C-alpha cells in the first residue's frame, strides 16, 4: 500500500522566515542541535508500549485467545478414573441363605473412562470396570469373585443439537470473537497513532509559533530602541515611542500565550504517549514541513478503506457471527430426539487376569439402545429464538451497509480536507511573502521618515500572523493526512507496525 504522504522533513520554515527565527533560537540555550529531538516515529513507538488504551485493548485480545483455547478444549478427550471400597459385617445371620453365622463381605470397584465430544453433537466413550466381591458365605461358588467389563457408549442427538452447526458453533464464535478483538486492537492502535500525530503536530506548531513570537518581540524591542534614539535626536515624537512600547507589550503578551500553548501541547502529547518520564525533560520535536504532497483519489482511497478499515471489517465479522448463530438456532428449533447406545463385553472369574481374559474372548456380552423424544408444547421458545437470530442477522447486514455509506462519506470528507489544505498552503505561502515584503517596505519608509512607528507595528503584526497562518496550514495538511491514514489503515504500514 502506498503512503499518501512522505515522512515529514526535518527542516524549518523557508527563507526569509528562517533568518528571522535563527537569532531567537541562539538565545535559547542549549541549542536545538545539542538536545535530543523526539521524532514522530519515536513518539509512536513509545506510545504503542506505554499508552493505556493500547494496553487495555491488548489485554482484551489476550482474553479472547484464552476463550478460543477454552472452546477448543470441549473437543479434547477427557479421562476419568474412580475407585471405591466397602466392608460389611453382621453379629449373626438372619437367613440360612447367608451361608455363615456371622456374614461378612467386602466389595471393591474401580472404573476408568475415556470420552470425547463429536462434531456431530454427540459423545463417544469407552470405559472399563472391575468389581471384586469377597464374602465368608459358603454359598459363594467363586470367592473372591472378579467381574470385569468393557463398554462402548454413544450419546447422539438426531434432531435438535445435531451436526457441526451446533457442535462447532461455540468454537467458531470464539475464533470470530478473537478476530473481533484483533480488529478492535488495530482500531485502537490507529486511533492512538492518529492522536500521537495530531498532538505531535500541535506541539510542533506551538514551538514554531513560540519562535515566531520571540522573533517578533525582539523586533519590537529593536523598534522601540530605534524610536527612543530618534526621539532623542528630534526625529520621532513621544507618541512614536509610546506606540512602540505598546507594540512591545502586545508582543510580550503574545509570547506569554505562545509559551502557555507550547506547555499545554507538550502535556497533551505526553498524556497520549503515556510516558510520564518525558514530562520533566525538554521536549523538542521536528518542525513541520511538507514536500511534494500527493493529492489522494476518492475511489482508490475508498477501496483501501473497505479492505483495511477495522470499523467496517468489525461489522463484517459480526455478521458472520450472526450467521453461525442463525444456523445453530435453525437446527435447535426442532424437537429433541436422542439416541443412546451401549455395547459391553463382560467376564466373571476368580482372578483379575481370568476375568479380563473372558472379556477379550467376547463370549459374554450385552447391548442396549434407546430413543427418547422430547417435544415442547408448540415449540414456541425455539421458534422465537430462531426468529430472533434472523432479526439479528438482518440488523448486522443493515449496519454493514450503513457503515459502508458512512465510510464513503468520511472518505470524501477526508480527501476534501487534504485537497483544501493543499490549496490553503499555497495561499498562505503567498500571503506570507506579501506580508514580509510589505513589512520591509514599511520599515524602509519609516527609516526614511515617511511612515510612523504605528504603521510599522501593524505591518509587523500582519507579517507575524501570516507566518503563523502558514504554519497552521501545514499542520492542517499533516492532520488531514493523519485522519486519512487512520481511515484506510495506512498508518500500520507507514510506521511498520506488526501484529502477532
């Protein structure tokens, strides 16, 4: 996928604005070159590790992975074993058939079973059982007596609950829920990336605006000093000095506001990143600029949105879940008809080995099967569940269509934001060029005694605002591209983000 905008270049505003800023930068020690610059890539990388929204969403994905394992475990074989021992004795015999004046008996039973749920909705099990009975009765012909058996059992629904649509529904829904969690995680990552980019651009704007305000204050002070010198020589009046003092006061006020805006922008960026260790450090970001911007195409962008946008893929995933639930409800609306079958080989001998030898010879056996039918009166609940599943599926289809329409709308708006911002940059650059020339001309007229200090201050203010407006236009373009990349998912490839 091609990125709609090359990575921001590390450069400041073009000449002649850069010349006016350079002197102010030299006054702020240490220099920018001596400080570590936080790139937008580094900011995003840190945010993906420290942002709490990313952490919460990632934990949701990890829980969904465990739900898949739980659902898969339903079809794993299970093994069970049980054993028991009982002893009984009586003081006297109550019946001549007891075969002993003081009857005593000892019974031991052991059982092992392996069972597995089937994709048909049934259950298949294989079990073996060994009973040992001992008594002091003279009537016992085999004493101790070992009874061994091996049984194969099948439990299978034939109507409601039958088939993979029912048996595998939970496992399929668990996997789709995991896909849903992954899509939600991708959406969170895209939102965080966009938030970091937007906050980063805001801080870059605030810092560049601060540089402009510092340069403006320096220029205002220079003009004040010049007016005082001219007043001392009789060329300027006290009104010119007062106007210059007001200009310094206004420039100071705008500088204070710019400093506050820079600190606020820094706090917002740190909050989005989630790394509080950055709060006590000087934070310098790259000055924004754009070069060779690409104007996106609506149709191509919309195709990428449909292929990659988590907000749309999420609805497609939910529709698949409703389809699975509908097939399950359709099967379960039928009456319950269950088949139960058992086939057992048995052995009876005076020792354990002999008893199991009888089992393997298959001379003694028994089998049984049964059918049970359960028909709720009217099947009203099951039919209502089926109709409810149909309604839910239709709802998800409507949501998907509605979201597709909204994505087309959002795509067109996002593309227009980019094209408008592109035009805005050209206009602002032209306005900045004009304001600089007007200021230089007004300053030259002032030096020649053909203009007043007030007119120079007004020209300076127009020049400063033009610089800020040009910088804001570039920020608007960068933010427009960020919004577009969040929409079509291009930020994932742009910053090399990989999902396990």
